[in-house]
C-alpha cells in the first residue's frame, strides 16, 4: 500500500504533490507493517494557479500533469492500495484503471493505524 508523504514518516494531508510516497508492506495474517520504503516520483508536480472557474479540469489534463500522472503510476506500479486525503480525479481514475484500490478522504495521524483502517475498509 502507498500513501503520500511530505517527510517519509507520516501521511501528507496535501495529497501527492510533494512527490514522495510511503510504501508499506503489511503482513496479511498479523496486520503488522513488515516493511516501509520511501519512493520519489521522478517528475516535479506542476504548479498552477486556478484563476477562473473550470481551470482545475483544464490543468489536470495539460502536458505537465500528464507527465506527473505517468510518473506517479510508474512509482506505484507494484502497489495494490493507495490511501490519500486528497487526490485529483484523473489520478484516481488512472490508478483504478490499473486495478489499484484507491481510498480518498482518509487521513491518519499514525502510520500504525493503517492496518486497522484497511481491515475496516475490507
């Protein structure tokens, strides 16, 4: 499973804009985290200002965002579940199209809470 992080320690409330993901391996039988890895997306997240209504949709489909989305998908290619407080709809759709489970609107203060969160989510 993977979650966006700003510091490779905890979950980021800002989504994946930092370009870092904390990838956790959880033992299915015990629910314990058995491995952690910090992954860096090899492309910087595009910075855009939204000056008018509808700009969000336009900027999510521009070439810079397309490169960003592809780089995130590459960084998370072997991850089954992605958990984020926020994430753009195109990124969510891209992850889901690759068979990944995406949990949005979720924030945890402690990484140790993740296994129980997954168990509750089914």
